[in-house]
C-alpha cells in the first residue's frame, strides 16, 4: 500500500494543500484567504485558527479522509538557524513561533503549527523540512567585512536541496556524494554551493547577490548610505524598495519576465537590463564555483525564471565551461515536502528534533 501524505504550504494570502500517495500527487488546491480578515490579526501565528478552518472546509469538500493519512508535512519557516533535513513539527517549534522567537514573522512559520495541530487531532506524525532558516555555513562564510554585520543564511532551501537531490538521483548518485552550485531564480535569487550534502554558503536574496525581478541584490555601499540619509525615504520605505521595487521592477516597471522578453524585441534598454541580470547571475555562479575550489559536478538552475529558454541559453554561454548544466524549473515545494516525509516513512532518513538542532538563539 502506498504511503499517504498531506502537505501544507502557507503563503501570504493563500495556503497550498496537496495529497500524495508515495511520489504521486493525487490532489492539489490553493486556498485563497480574505486579505481583510488576515489583516485584522496582529501576527502570523494568530492566523492559525483562521487557516485551520479554511483547510477543514477544503478537506470536507474534497472528500479526503485525514484519518487515512500516514503523515502530515508543512513548510518550514524563518526559525532559529537549523541544519538541513526533516524535523518533527513538535511542541518546541510551535512554542518558539507563538512566542515570536523566530528570525522573521513570515507566513511559512505557520506550516509547522498547522501540521502539528493536524497530527495531534488525527494521531499521526507531523514534520517540516529544510526550512528557510537552514544554516550550514562554514565559519568563513559568515564574515561580511564589517564586524557589526554578520552574513545570514536565509534562502530558498527547500527547493534548492530538493532539486540537488533530484539531479544526484538522475545520475545514480547520492546528494551527499556530489558538489553542486544551485541557482534558484525566482522573484528573489539565491545561489548556493553544496559540498557533499552541505549548503555551506548562499547569497541572502534580500541582502546581496544578483538583482532579480523584485530585488536589488548587492548595491554600491557608499551610494546606498547616501540614499539612506538623503531624506527621500525612511527605513521601512527603503527596505520595501530594495526587496520589492528593485531589479527588473526598478529599471522596467515590471517583474514579469515574459513581459520583459517581449519588450526586448523592440527595446534595446530592456535587452540591456535583461542581459545585466543574466551577467550578474553568471558572476554569482562563478563565485560559488570558486568557493568549491572549482570541483563542481553540476550547476543546477531552478525557480520560475528557469522556465525561460532564452535565459537558460544565455547563462549556458557564461557557465557551461565550469560544469554540466541541469535545469529543473519551478518552485517544486509541494513535491519537496512530500518526498521529505516519504523518506522518513520509508526509513531512509531519521527525523530530527528541533530543540536538539537549533544552532544558536537570538
């Protein structure tokens, strides 16, 4: 009999749900939430009851029987720093989230809370996997150049590690046997080197690296300081500008890559901006290849922008000499979560306890 897994992935205004039997996705749904109702709640953790009601409504209408599930698995959030892997969604992580002991008040934090509640109600194990806060940095990766500012590991870890495992499996290897550079190319871009199963560096997509559809990436430091004191912006406005109004949005007024590609047909400036983004992505891939001392088995492209043949072909021109290129487009988060739980159910991976693997608390 196949293992039955229920997957929960909370986002800003929706909760993605899926039902898997082993590797096969049988059912999926994206439950939309009323923004006005969400805005009435002060913190993300206060949305738990509201989202649980919406999930139960979907389950009832779909005819799913949650008593038949073998496990529940939810997206991991911006918790305290953890090593990668599958974790029990236990009361320790729930307590920290509800007390605000997290790195950011982000919707993904709800994943562990929701599956913890479902697991208790139906008497089945509940997990989260490879949260945003996975921190496997080498010590040298942490230094930024200014003592007061430490580089942080916050990245698209769930999808990044999933596609790295898929590439390894495709070539008859284990993730822990290979060196790879994985570029997650979405509204934010995070590019990470993986050495024998350890993601030992990454550009935090909000703080550095290439510019993306929404984010500025690394900026000229002294120019940014002058902008901060120009009187044009307060701190909140400027953070919003560099994380949501940067990159393609800043130069071209859109974050839609398809729209940019269409503009490039007649607009030389649009082509320049696109080429500059590709150039910066390639430079970051090159930097992370250097971090692996040139011993790179594969370069992996993933995320929504990896669906663009134009972007992939242009990147190939820059980086294919380093290592073979593998492309696994899209977010793949639901599959990544389901397959993480499946590894545990099959006895291929032992789940970790959150309290034992928190690296440090702030």
